[in-house]
């Protein structure tokens, strides 16, 4: 039996060599793909674009979830325990559910400070940094607004950070990752030009948001953030807060409420009914809507 098993393994090895022999010189074969775990679909998307066939990717959250309150599942621990590279957004976006998962994974290689750990907010200057770095009173943005993936210009930053992390754990693939990063940055340049034309129609428009995940987007395209339904990030609005928002929107003639799939739609609908504002639900990451595929 052992002899047959050895012959079978040899056959599979020869088959693998034959298949990889025809691959591009820019995609050197690996006997085992790099195991990448990303906290959000946006990071997973960049890892796939740059890593190609050299990586296998698991994502811990869904595009329709509140990224501050992701439902923890046993499969997450399994994925983390096998990971070669772990990607997080950082700026405390995942602080409510991630740290314990990392510790419990038992994977020393992906702990903060290790080669396989990447905080993708490194080098990014956040907006809305509070005077006191505290999570008291339920504040979910103690280091500033962590939703910078929604800044149209953040794609280049994230792609570059992910590429550097892949090279760090897989130096042999550097040429391949460099080529894919170049293509990704070019695609982002073209996309930014398209987005800028769309953004022109929103310049100067007053908007209300439920959470502050769209603040980078609003700032980039010159929208006026007239009101926020949450009194502070992560704090559910009280009836008094709802009344305050309605008053502010009426006084400032705010006609649009920006929300994500996870927002409290009942409260949003109530405010829209009282103010006559239009509710615009936007995906806050890849897969946040059926059409948000990249």
C-alpha cells in the first residue's frame, strides 16, 4: 500500500510540474498557495488582484455587515490558525471582535508585530481624530474614522500596502506582485477619473448619514455633512437624537440620507418620512450590494 501511495504521489507531482511549466514567467509556481485572511472584502479583493494564483483568501466579514460588530464564527479560528498573512483595516475598526480571535488562533506568525500581520491603516492619515483616544461611552472611532476604504483615493494606498505585505511573506513572488500592483494602480487611476465625474454632481449637496462610514466619500467630493443620526459613532440614537436630526435637516433643507445595508432602516425611514429626504443606500465595501463586485 505504501508503494502504491508513493507512486501515486509521484504521478501527481509530475502532473503538477507539467501544468506549471507553461505558466508565465511572471507567475512563478508555488507548491502551496499563500494563505491570506482579510477582515473585510475590500482587503480580500486587493489581495486577490495582486496575489493571483499564488494566494488563497478567506474573508472574516460580509459586505453587508456592520464592521464594528461582526458575528464571530468557529470557521474564523480555523482560517486564522492556517494563515500565512493576516490583513486588517486597523484604526480600531475591528477592535470589538478581532483581538481575542487572533490570540485564540494560536498562530504566532500573524500576531501584531510579526511578519504575517499587516495593519493596512499604516501610513494613512485619518480624519475626525478625537481629542481623547478612548472607547468610553461606546465610541467606536477612538483613533479617528477607520472607514477610509470609502475614500476614492484610498485604493492606491491599500493596494500598495497589501503588495508589500505579500512580498514580505513570499519574496519569491515579488516580480509577480509588482506586475499586478502596477496593473491595479492603473485601473484605479481610470476608475478615479470616472468617479470624479460622478462626484461633480454631488458637490455642495447637503447630506445626512446614519453612521460616519461615508464621511471620507463626502469629504472627497465636496458634500456637506449636515447631520449624523448616531450621536457618536456606535451609539444608537435615542428618540431625542432622532428629533434633533429631524430639526437640523429641516432647518438646513437636507434632502439626502446616506445609509449602508446594516443601518437601522426603521429609524432612517422615520426620519425620511418626517423630512421628505431621499434615502440612498450605498455599499460600504465590495459585495455590499449585488452590483458592488470590485
